[in-house]
């Protein structure tokens, strides 16, 4: 049986971009037209018959996604650049917003949040109603000749006005921090969703590449089998003659 020393060379290709020779190259015929156009911007001589390594292909994918987002939005924001860099460097974007936000709060902000939580609870309503009832009852008793706040309870109205004036800005500060927390949460969700969408696009391309590699190997195996069969037929014909 005749050996074929050049058979392993089928899996070793030459990258048109960096010039390296290695296995696992991606043929130009399997690259999406948009990515191929991005490659041809830098290398106009690149065509469907050439090969490219995975590192260079990922670099052109990153450039294509960056130019695509820039064309859609006019100018990339810092948030978009963070997503693109994490996608290029394979970093995680998920984070614990609650823990990060709580670690940066000052003593006054924590106190304002606790006061706002207490002011919006049934415990505060019950205690406040009890204090009002006791105040009115004490100053309305007939046998109390000199009440400290007689009807119409002017001192009580003053206390209630001061309490409302102090409680309103405290609640507003707590609401502003809640809005800032919601904004950070929405930005984090946007980062994760955008990166997931880009990863899915790349995943489709990788699956197409894997399928093409399997087909190429099957074709190579079939070609080897055909060569063996032709050699067997040749040997048998020689023996028969």
C-alpha cells in the first residue's frame, strides 16, 4: 500500500492576515459577508479562497461590531465601549448592584433611608396616631384647669408642620438614591443584554465554522477511503492479470 505523506497538510493552512501557518484556520467562504467586508477594508486582496486565523477573525469581528454600533448611534458611549471591551477580553459584566451601592452610602444617607422606611410603615402610623390621641386627650380634659396646649391645639399644629417639613426632604433624598440605584441596575441589565446579543451572533458563526470543519473532515476521510479502494482494485487487477 502506497503511503501519502502529504495528507496531514490538508489541515495546515496559511493565514492571509498575519502570515502564520497553523491548524484551525477559517476559510473565507465561511465568513459572513459583513465580516468579510470589514477584513477587505484592511486587506483588499483577501477573498473567499484565502484563510484567516481565529485571533485575527475575532479582531475583525470586534471592529465590525464597533463600527456597526457607531453607525447606529452616531457615537459610542462609555457604556457601549465597556461592553465591547469586555466582549473582546471575555470578561464578565454581572455585578451585585445592591452591595456595591450600599458600600458607598454615607452615615447621613443610611440614616435618611432608615427614617424613610420607618415613616412609610404601619408602625409609624400607629405610634403617631397614639401620640396625637394622647395629646388631644390630655389637653381636652375638663378637670385640667391649665392645659399646656388648649383647643385649637396651636402647639400641636406647629409640631405637625415641623414634622412634615423635615420628613419631606428626607423622603425625597431616599427616593433620589432609589432612582440612582434603579439607574445603575438598568445600566447593568443593558450591558448584560447587549453582550448576550453579541455573544449569540458570534456563537452562530462558531457553530457554522464547526459544521464546516466536520464536513471538511468527512470529505477528507471519504477521499482517503476512495484512494484505498482504488488501490485495492488496482492490486486485485494486477493479481488477476
